[in-house]
C-alpha cells in the first residue's frame, strides 16, 4: 500500500465552480504535508503547505485531519488555469517525502 | 536565479548503454533527491542525499547509482539501461532542517530506452 493515496479523478468542473478532493496517508509519523501542482509535461511545483489549523491561499483552502489521517484541498471560483494534476505530499521525521499519484482537475469554459 | 537545473532534457538510449543525468542547484540546499515518474505510479524516490558526502537508497534504487559531487551537484547514473527505466526523471533539492521545509524540482529529464 502506498503511503499517500489519492483519488485520481478526473474532476471535470465548469469555470466558477468549487471543487474539493482528499488524500489519505498511512504513516502516522508524517509531520508535514503539502500540495503540489503539476502541469502536463512539467515539473511539480509547490502550491501550498498544509497546517493543522487549516490554511487559505487566495482561492485555495487546505485542511489536515490527523485523527482520520487525511488532507483536503478546496478550490473556489475555479479558473481555466487551475486545470492540472494536484499531488498530495507527506513528510516524515527523516525528511523523506511521500507523493501521492495525483488528482487530475479539468476546468471547462 | 536558476533553481534546480537538470541535463539532458531528452535522451534516447539503447538497451545496455550507460548514461549520467546531471543535476545542480544554486539555492544552497543541503538535501538533494532523484525521483522517477511513471504514468499512474506517481513520483518514486530513487536515491537521496541528506548532505554533502552522504547518499541513501530510496524506494526504487535498483539499476541506478548516484554521486553527490559537492553541495551543488547530484548525479544519477544508469550503468546498463533497460527498457523498464524509460521514464521521466526529476531532480529536487531542499533544506532538511525544519519539518515545514519542502523540496523544489528541476524541469525533468525524459529518458527512453529502446
């Protein structure tokens, strides 16, 4: 079983919609979590860190639920430019990162 | 600011050939990583280097060797390429101090083994 599991999607949403998806992690020792964004044939880029209290960055909101061991990402007012694959990442004590396989989001006009 | 630079960007190899992927970072990061990414598999760690002079195996090290040449450079070598090593390879770097720190990727190297 992979340490980080994600629903691959695709999530196909119209512009302006809200889309949300989760990932689950199995390593309870994971201390830090992140969301990365990856465009087709490009490198993953850090979207945002995920804090225990939940955090927002513009239209993006991330939540961490340690009791149920999942992380969520919510995108409000979706733009065409939000179309990408979103990677969930967990970091353990020995600073190795575990990546999920990604959730694909497609925003249509 | 170049960040993480990988070369070559594209390479076609014949089975059994060897090659080295080069990676350099200019962010003074102490840790460096090599990942491979295959469809439906996500990013899998091949090797990492927590600091200059140290290297450790990741999830899928077989068929690869690495060298941490200095703080800036971390190379990945395929001694005898196999078709199963056809993949996209990403180098990354980051700071290890502080659990909140994460890593930054190069643009990737597309490798095809025929």
